[in-house]
């Protein structure tokens, strides 16, 4: 067995020990459902580390995700559903089947062509009971809305349902912005929410066309805002002011200084 295989098996055995009689009471009490929030949290932490390019942190967070995968598989094995080998086998087979240009008749495909083939093969290989499902039904319902919008549009585009050029979406954005302003003017709360959603969807569509992943873009802006806001707050504290005590003019003054430093 390779060193990586041995390390993997050691982690599997640790989980089994923790779940066994005489192991850890907390680990023994966990269920498939109780662990899901923790797995989601670890995934977000891995994404954050990856976006920051912090490879030491990413290494740690990927380990936490791997732990959850093995933990879930261990619980499933106890229930007689599947084990970790089944998990590895199914993803291994999937990777081979979804890459016929590598593991079959070799072809030099572009990334876009690979993605199109992936979606086509995914539809072709659906189980019989899943044949009635649509292309978009494969997008997880619990996915964050911004990322879900991107994936829905991406999947539709695989079949030609898409704008030809990014510039063409500007007119749609202007149209949605006009409808949003009209809803605001009428103070129609239901229409405001509806039109704002349409506007966001159009902006995501534009981002996809210029290959700017919107979730990453927005996270970057949030980090930038938070960094500047923290600098502004600390600068006010140096002046003996809290955020509640400071005037808008004082906050704006320190905000502009923070912008110059970032």
C-alpha cells in the first residue's frame, strides 16, 4: 500500500475506533443529519482558504472535509447502506466514464468541450428512475443563491440557451434595472423583490460571460469593505470616538484614508 493509502486507512480506523463501544460519546451520538451543518461549515472554510491562496490553511480544511466524508461513510456502513470503498469506487468509475477523451479514444478537447461532454454523459448515464428529471434538477436546492444562479445558467448554456456575447446582456440589465425602479416607485414590495432578483440574475449572467465567478467577486468585495471598515473603526478609536459617537462626516474622512491604505 502506498504512503497516502496507509494514511487514508489510518484515518478510517481512527473513525471506527471513535464510533466503537468505548470510543467517544460525542462521535458515537452523531448521525448523518447531525453532521451536515459541520460539513457545510468546513467546506466554506476550505473555500475561504483557497480564495486567499493560503495553502497551509487549505491543507488543514481539506483534511477536515475528508474527515467528514469518512465519518459519513462510516455511519452509512453501520446502517448497512455503503462503505468508504463504495464511495471511492463510484467516483473513480465516474471520472473514467466522464473522460473518454483521456481513458478511451484520446482527443485534444478544449475546457469548454470537456464541460459539454461531461453534461451530456451525465444525462446519458442517469439511472432509469431518474430519466424524468430535467437538466436543471441536478443543481442542489441548498446551494447558495448566487452560485446556484451561475450553475443554472451554465447548464442551460451547454445546450445553446445563452446570449451570444456578453455585451448583449447590457440591454437586459438596463431593462431589469428599469423594471426594478418602476417597482420602487410604486412601492410594490412583492414586485421589488421579484425585479431585484431578475436584476441580480442578469448581473450573474454577465459575470459568467466574462468568466468572473460572482461568488468569488462578491466575497472579494466583502473582504475589501470589511478591511476598510475595520481600519476606519480603529482610526476613530485612536481619536477617542466609537462608531456610535462619530458623525457621518468623521466616518467618511477615516473611510477615505482607509481606502488609500488598501
